[in-house]
C-alpha cells in the first residue's frame, strides 16, 4: 500500500511508554528509533511523490526499516519482561 504509516507508535501502540522510556535512557535504542523514523518518512515520501529511485535502492530502504523494526521489537520485549 502506498503512504502506509509505519511509525513506531502505530506499529507498537501498546508499547508507547516503553518506547519513550527507552529513547530517554538508551542512546543506542534512540539512534535506532530515529533511523527507523527517518527511513519510514523517506519511504512514504517516495511513494507519495513517485520520485525516481531504483527498485534495488527502494527495496534496501524497506529491508533496513524491517530489520530495525525487528531489533526495536526485540529490545522492547526484553524490557517488558
């Protein structure tokens, strides 16, 4: 789907407090969350504006976003235990 928002608040609504706490206390987590946000914003912008980008580059951006999402979720799960 085009312009689908994958922000962390939408992807993990039940973990918003944990995400906020981790961003405040864990520089590595904050860096990953910031990168995830930038990638999601860029991907949605490319989809909305139909800007030229190679399929390979676009796929790499989406793959990096997915990997970051997995890592972020793993850290959230370890924190919520």
